[in-house]
């Protein structure tokens, strides 16, 4: 089966085109840190994946298959009742470079990603990158506003709260160094201390 035989192929061969989600597919957007881990975890089970020039990854999934997901640094792009959401789709031939491109090229064998498998890979990546999600909303260390997606960060040196669990909202998390990934020893100590 050729790429032309798919139910949908990128119509534009010259540039990125904004196409509506919810017509042929929905899209799941993941920040680069979470997305890279999920991409590796899925391996050959990835469908087509777009990487935009700023780094986020977009998996194409069946329409309606990824509703009500709640993971840090992950967004589901789907058709809404009162508005249209668009995704920038590159030409099928754009498979590398610094521009928006197909990180996993679209083909007859790689079209839509199984949403359940994708959720599992993204959930695993979320835990690996950010640890266990705290219960309830947390205040962002930078803007002091509550966030439903707290990202653990290291506080600035010289402050009294260095070493304490500190969170930032997704827009401000890149301003801080990320907490070290858990090693087996620190994970065991965390479990022993009842903090999981």
C-alpha cells in the first residue's frame, strides 16, 4: 500500500499547512523531554509523529481516542464543539532538519498511533521526568500562581528554600534546573520515607 492509499495524506508539498484536528485524526502534543522518552518507549509502535521546529512532538491518533488525558506537559488537540483547532502539518517529504518535519515519517505502515499505548508511554515518561505528581494544585515558585501541572525544579542557590520540594508551572519550569532524576538508591529512600 502506498502513502497515497491512506485515508489522508498531507495535501501541501511546498510548506507547512494548518489542518483541522478531529477530521482525519486527533493529535497529542508532548513537550520535548516527555516526548523523547515516549518516542523511545514506543519504538516500532509509533505511528506518524510530527516534530515542530521548537521541539514538541505530535502523535496522530484516532479521532476521539485521547479525550480526558491529564499528564504534565501533554496536550490533546481535538475538535471542540465551539471552535476549530489546527495543527501545522509538514509535507510528507520533510523528514529531517531544523524546521517542522515528520520525526517518524508518515507511511502506509505508520499512520495513527494506538492511543492506549501512547498514553502508557507518556505516563511512564511523565513519572520518569518529573516523579510522582503531587496531590492537588501547587504554587509556581516563579509566578506564585497555582498550577495543575506542577513540575519539580531546583530553587535558586542562596535562598532559604534550597533543597525543599519546589514546583513551577510549565511556562516557568524551563527557567530553573530540573531536579535530578531518581536513582535506585534515592527511589528506595523515598519509598522507605513514605514519600513515593
